[in-house]
């Protein structure tokens, strides 16, 4: 009796079975790799800096290296070391001077003294994420830690502390800054950068630095469409009711054309470094912020200006000119009304149109 031949595929010996716990570990590794690949560069740097600070603080405070999982007591000690509280002596915190000096000497802190509450909150959130990714017991989610942070925020508000915001660059400030830009390569670049950052919806500094010619399409003599492929919202994987296509029109388009022609840019990064009259590689996000600050100083403006000033300024100017909120959000790609309103800086109270409902 003849037997049917078994296919080579079926005859091949099976590979070693993967145990459930091994599969779970492989899956966990895959999740970490996916998160790392999807994270924005700024987020990655921020997380790394926060974890370096945790390690440095732990070494300076306890004399031993930081290992995960961290205990509840360690997290609470971190909070009382860095958050100010009020007692009879005034505002105090518990970080020993020697540890504080060691952190500054190591370059982990810019100066002696307590950290901003927002910075402390961010560093606790980073530590919490590290525990979650490693599937470890997470002390940052314990009621004691959450309650302490919540009360610290409430106490700060009672003391009159408010989150600091960059001064908005509205049309008036922008015009003053543009007036400082001459016909040099640097002047042309800075004018184009300021116009692009503002007119395309108040772009973040990372988005300006990442702007690439492949995403820019000319649609008229004084008109471009810029396709925003890598915004913070898109990196978060959130679906928003807006198009990635951002129009750049009129004077802003003219400024962009002038820069691209003078710099001879035919591909790659739109905004680049200039060194001794030569056009170099792409600007870094920090360089974008430095350009905004420098032009504000040159224009004689008073305030705390930075790259985010373009974003808050766009929202503020749109509000002043009565632009409907959905149109503003389509340009900025904000996900919620609360978020976009958080960027609005109304200025003088009497300018608020809501104050004139009863004339």
C-alpha cells in the first residue's frame, strides 16, 4: 500500500514552543520599542533628562544607585525635597544643601533651590511611565503620592502662584519683529521663519525645525500649502477634525519664497543654520526659540518671549479678530476647546468683546 508523501513543510520539525511568560516578555519589549519609535524627539530627550535627574538625586540623597521599582517612601521624599511648603520660617523644602550643590555641579540642575511644581509633576509622571513599561508596582499611583501632589498644587494657587506662560506674539509684536529683519541671509531666514511659524497656525518649535520642502506645495504667486506630517497631535495618534494642510498666504508666502530663493534651497530642511554667509544644515528646535527671543529683543519688546509665543499669539490674534474657534483649531490642531483657550491671552480687559454684550 502506497502512502501519500507528506509535504516538506509539514514534515519539518516544529520550532521550540514559546511559553506564555516568554511571549508576554516579547510583547512587552515590542511595546517599549513601539513607544520609543513613535515618541517625539523632544519627548524622548525630556524623559531621559528626568530619569537622569532621578538617578542623580537618589545618589546624592541616599548614597546608592537608583533601581526600579522605587518605594513609596522614596517618591514622597522626592516630593518634600523639591516642593516648597509654608511654615513659621516661611517657604521651606527638605533637600539638603550638599545634595542640592551636587546636583548643580553635575549639571542636573541649573541653580540651587526648589524646582517648579510643574517640573516636579513631570518628573513623577516620567518615573510612573518607567514603572508601567516594566510592569512593576507603581508607587507614583498610590493615594499618598497623588494626594500630596494635589494638595501641593492647591497650596501653590493659594499662595498666588500661577503657571508661567510665554508672552504672546500677536500681530503688533510680529510686525515689530519683522521690521528688524533686513535683506541679509539671516534676515531673510528669520522673516520667513517668523511668518511661517505664525501664519501656518502657530507652529511649535519642533515643527518649524522639522519643516521640509517635500511637504511644501506652491499654489499661486503668493500662496503655499504646507502639509504638516509630524505634529505633536499626530505623533500622539489622536484623530482630530482638521486637515494637515496649512495655507501660507500673502506676505508670509512672499517671505518664504524670498528665503528659499536666496538660500538656494531645492530640497530638504526649509529653515537652516547660517555660518559665515553660508547655508548649513537644519535648525534645531532650540535654535528656533533663540531666533524668536533675539528678534523680540531687537524689536525692543518687553516680555518673556520664546518659540511658543508664536502659538499663543496666533490664538490670541485670532480671538481679537473674531475668527471662529473651529477655524482656529483646524489651524492649530488643538484637540479640545479647553486646550486652545488655555493659549488665549486676552490682554486688556476692556478689549474683551464679551464685556460689550449690554451697551
